[in-house]
C-alpha cells in the first residue's frame, strides 16, 4: 500500500506540473523574438539567429558542438591536478578521461570512478555541471527539429541549432535548476565548497566526510537525464538525498521535463489530443514496469526475503523497498540513471525489469528530448502497421509514412539493439571483457548486458558487480555511447528533413486516426513488441534464467 500511495502522489504531481511547464516550454522554444542577452551571445559566437538550417547543417552543428564538448571535458579531466579546487586529486588517465568526457557529453554519465576520490569541485561545476545543461539541450534540439519536420511543408529548413541550444539552456534549464536547487538545499542537501574533514562517529571511531556543491548539482543530474553523482553512492548518499521528502522530489524531477515535453509537442503541432494520446501510452508503459518491479521486489525468494517480506538487500533503509523500486523504475524509464539503492542487489527479475525499461528505448517517458523522439519513432511504426492493416497509405499528422520514411525509422530502431548485443558479444568473447564480470552464470551475464544497455541508451546506471574501470571497457563503452547517441540522431534528422519537404495530404474517412483508445493500444503494443523481439533471447539467458533457478 505504501508503494502505491507514493507512486500515486508522484504521478499526480508530475501530471499536474506537466501542463504549465509544457505550455511554457512551447512558448519559450518555438519562435518569438530574441532576448537582448541572447542577441549579444549570438554576436560573440558569430551566429546569425535568423538563418535556418537544413537537416544536414543542423546535424553538423550538433556534432561539432558535441565534439568540442568532449575535447573540453577531456582537457579538464586530464589537467585537473594543475587546476584550483582539485581537492588534491590528480588528472585522470587518458582512457578514463576520454570515457568520462564522452559519457557526460552523450548524457550517459556512466562513471568508471568514485566521485569523492577522483573529481574536485571545479571538475564537477565547470565540467559535469555544464554538460548536464548542454547534453540535455542537445536532446531537446533534436526533438525540436523532428517536430518541425512534422509541422512544416515544402521546405528543407528545420530551425537553427544554436538558437535552439541557447534558448533551451537559458529559458528552460537554468530557471528550473535554480528553483529546484533552492528547494533541495532547503531540505538538507549539502551545498558548500568545503574539502574533506574528519569527524568522530557515535561509536567513537572516526570518519572522513567530503563536502561539495551537491545542492546545485543534484537537480541538474535529475531533470537533465544526466544521473551522475558527486558521490559514488549517488542518491543513496545522505548528502545527495537526505530524506523521504527529497527522495520524492528527486523522482518528480527525473520524470518532469520528459513528460512536460510531450505537452510541448502537442502545443507545437496544434493538437493537444495528440499529446494526451502519447501521455496515455507513456503512462501505460510506466505502469506496467512499476507493477512488474514491485511484484518482483516483493517476492519472498530466499531465507532473508521470506523473513522480512521483501527484497531488502542493497536497499537504503530511509526509503525502503517501495521508495527504491519507484526510484529505480523512474531512473531507467526516464534515461536518468540515478540510483538510491544498489541495482545489483535487486532480485533477479527486479533487475530484469530495470533492464527492460532501458531496452524499451527509454520512452516511458524517456530522456530529455530523446524520450519524445524515441516515442514518435514507435508511433510511426504503429501508424505504418495500422495503415497496412486497414489497406490505407500510412499517414501521421497528414504526412505520408512510406518506404523512404520507414527506412530511416527502421535504421533508427536497429541502432540500439545492434550496438548493445554486438558490444556485449565482444565483451563476452574476449578475455579482457570477461574479467570484469563479478559473478559467474546468468547474473554475471545480466551485469554485462545491463552495462552496455545503459551505455548505449544514454542511461548511466549500473550493476555494481560489473567492473567497467578497465582499458578494454573504457574504450568499448566509448564506442557504444557514441553510436547509441549520435547515429539515431542522424537518422531522425534525415527523417525530419524528408517530412518537412512533403506537402500535407488530405484526410479522408479512411485515414488512420492517430488518437483514441484503439491507437493507444496499437502504439503501446508496437513499442513492447519491438523491445521483446530484439531482446527476449538476451533477457532469457540473463535475468529470466537466474529468476527461474
């Protein structure tokens, strides 16, 4: 009962806030005049804000910005020991620095290091904090381009990447960061520039505690889909997540922008009916994941679980099993990757549900921006299948979804499963990959597949029994993150350009209606079938095999 009361409260707050926030985002991001400060920034950067770009130029700008971000982070991490506020930490080895730079630039934030023993305050604030804004904004920019492709007609222009980037950061992300940061700091989240200090514990021993700019970083990692932690324990650490109230707020922040962006989509296309339809699909998928996870975590398998009535191993006692389960599903279904419990200690089937949430494409509600465009790709599959079933040319928002369009949709859909399964196979086949598996049998395989699912889908959460801090996995994960992030964006921008050039078709009585109960069921089924067809064999060898033992 506690689990469902908490989940109902969180979902009610998210649904209630998504309307005003989504409407504001639509006004802030879709056209309108340039603010004076923005104009000054455009002049400094040499950007013409009134010149729009076709999909190729938009993609080149996006990739160039991401490449510069990787280079800047790499330099910051390798030179950290020579910079102020390093807290005595030296520079990272180049393979770890490259992995970390790519990880935070791609909005993955998988950390092959313990934060409190590796990064200083400057690296957190100027490096990871900056990229929390930038990587989230890149996802929103790609989604905005796809929306314009659906709305516009007879043109190859999708907007201006630099304008979209600056507006997203300064009009949406910064104000939300300030507001939510003040709330979390007021509720006890640590905020200082202090170094380490030693305290005497209640038992008479000593413990070294490290302070830091946690309160200003914490909301960034949550609403941006970033998920990285200042401390190795992430949101299980009391400095990052001190109470049940902050735990609830952090769950809300993970779900808020991806859900609100669905409302923004409805405003931008001029059809709120579409946004409510997509929200219903997201709600069904999230509900199915949450039910499955709670059932798995409430199972009484094993002596300890039978004695206490649930799977409490690795669970933070301040939040309990319900709070940890809801947090875990929110983190994996939203592409955030934060953690307030040990995901490696979830039950076999519970860990499998977390993995399935990522394998679903993280569309329930998914990442910041990436959740919406991933959901729209699933919707186009549903439209195509539904159109063929009734013998009509598939159309969505009066745009034809034919062979050319479906080619890009299929290529988009194949990137993640191909990268996940190929990288996992390489890691299992080679000795350098197998040595990182902390457990034998199905659980060890689950840990490895989870790792590459998390890296490819820009999630960043981990099962702690897997050791990714090796040269082999640092470099293989870099490949997985780059492929999983930018190749799908390239395909969706090409699709957006193709859709924008179309002239809208005429709706007839035979046109498939992309709303209503029938379409909600069709879109939900398409999303589930795509995930199951791709990953059921891998899930059968890992968490399902372990859970049936």
